[in-house]
């Protein structure tokens, strides 16, 4: 499938390692969120917006792991050279959806951190930047997600390059969407420190 020829390591399948690492990470993160809710519900007896937003984030992580399981079925973890056209299209379709999940999960995680920091007694001068960060995170992620979803006309051309006629963002434009998401996440991290 790939014009560059077979990779020197051959048809190595990294899928089991990807699934094991992802499963362990999501299980540990989920455990911590469950423990957080146990403490907040039965000991502190107060659940705040920061708790609900971290729950949204962990649900996003679980969805991401589920997408990894599906992507493995279509060749995730194997060299592209050995995948059929059908596998590439199906893998690309689920990877496209996983980027949407990733944007949302990162946003909810950062929003949760900002909301948590706002609960710490502080002056209005310290709370206003955090409120601004929450608004900035939500607005920028909505815009970036819409751009990601609308990267091609028709939308299916984002994962199926055989669809003609189609009009899609260039690889550089897609990279700028991803980099913009990373920069806004870093900017909020810097603002909080």
C-alpha cells in the first residue's frame, strides 16, 4: 500500500502494547476519579463543578480507549505498508473521531483544574484570570473542534481520500489546528502557574 516499501522491522504489531498501556492508564485515572467522588460525596458532602468536569474528562478517556480497541482492529499499531485500503480508511475514520474526543477531554481536564483552583480562597484578582481561562478554553476548543470536523467537504473525505470531488485542508492546516489546541492548553497552564 505504501510506495516507500516495507519497513525494515517487518510487519511488527505494536497493538497489544498500545492496548495494555492505554488500559492501565485509563484504569488508574478512573480509580482516582472514583476515589475523588467517594471523598466528595461521603466525606466532604459537596460535589462541585470541578468534580463534574473531571468526570466528563475521564469519560472522554474511556471513549478514547474504546476507539483504540476499534482502531487496533483496523491496523492501529502496525506499519501502514501492510494495511489494506479498507483498513486505512476505517482506521482513519476512527482516528478522526478520536481527535474530537481528545480536544474535548483536554478541555474538560483544564476546565476542571481552573474550577478547582477557584474554590481555593483567593481574591477577585486571582479568580478573574481563572474565569477568563475557562471561557477561553471552552470557546477556543469549540472553534478548533468545528474546524476539525469541517476539514473536508464532504466530511467523509477526511478519512476516505478516494472520495471525489472533495475539498480538504492541507496537512499543514490540520497540523496548525492540532498545534493551536496544544498552545492554548499550554497558555492556560502558564497562566495558572
